[in-house]
C-alpha cells in the first residue's frame, strides 16, 4: 500500500515540487521505504529512497537520477562495468601466473622424486 506524504519536517516534498511540479513522495508499506513518483509519467514511479528518512540526500538523489542526466549515468555505468571486467581479468591473470610459477618451480627441481605411488590412495 502506498501512503502519499503531503508534508514532512524538512520540507522535502515542497522542495521536490520546486524542481518539478509533478513530483510527489509516497511511503510504500510493503517495501517499507519512501519512493519518489511523478504525475507526468505513465508509470509514476521514479525511484526508491534507500534512506530511512526524508532529508537532503533525497533531493540530491532525485536530481542525480533525472532524465537529463541519463547520458552521464549511462557513462558512469559503462565505466564501472569496464573497471569490474578489468579487475576480474587481472585477478584471473594473477592466479594463472601464480599457478604457472608453482608448476615451473616444481618441474625445475633437481631432486629425483618417486611418482610411482602418486595416484594411490593412502588411508590414514
């Protein structure tokens, strides 16, 4: 169930309407969070507020996620995805290098080792 918030202690509802007259805030009792909606959209939902109260962060988050900043938001997402991919590749290369070094060190030992019983199960 959605409960429309008409007033709040920090005037967030009024300040959002100054940005766009069609903004309104509801409290979603099922999800137990605040949501920003906009009457000018077919589906009025804009975003969920990840904070437990309405404060200046709500204004900042709403401004940051406005449609006119879509290109910037998508660029940030792409940049973050590239970094995640690069980090994942680096981790794989680091593990591979470590394993190859271990194999090389093992293979280049001068000691004669007995591998006759290498594949025999040894019971404790």
